[in-house]
C-alpha cells in the first residue's frame, strides 16, 4: 500500500488533528511520513512602501521551523523528513511529492464558506494536481 506519505501541515487545531491521523496511518502501514509546512510570501505590490517579505521572513521562518521540529518530534518523524518551504503551497507540495517519490499526500480540510469556498481551497488544488493519491483529513468535530 502506501510507503511514503507527505503531510502538508498547518500549525492549528485542524493541522494537528491531520498530523496525528497521518502518523497513525503510516505507523499501521509501516511507511515513512514526511512533513512540510509552506510559508506563502506576501505580495509586495499590495503594500506600497513595504520593502518586501525579507523584513519579516526570518522571524516567520524561525517560528515555523520551531513548530515543525516540535511536531516532528511529537510524531516521531526523522528530522531529515521535515521540509519548510517558501512559495505557493500547491506548487511546493506537488514539487516535494514528486522529488520525494511520495505515494500519498495528506492534508487537513478547513471548512470554507463564502468567497473562500467559491475560489476553492489549497487542498482542492493539491487534489487535482497530484500524481499520487491524496487524503484530506476532515476536522475533528468530536473535540468541539
């Protein structure tokens, strides 16, 4: 079955739920779990006078790196299987999946309403662009 999974993780309740689900699944299958968190850059043209993403890039990267390391340790994921990327989430997840020969991409589903629903979601974009299977983990409604 699945031997190499890539979890695109956000550091929120939905992301942590998806992470626990992914780790449990890969442990049962005897496969390897990889984690990635993508930082999407701010569009500099939207903020006149703003020097760009570099002003806030380093603190953001450091914070995300710490959270990714912590989550990796909690799940027992090898440090070599943690990837912090900057760019378009869809493109970076699909690139990593191809580069790492991933056979299952896992992502958490965030309920979207209104305009976000109409425009589609990152999970939907990954689903339709992936060359492998994709598992979308629904939020844990029992915890609420």
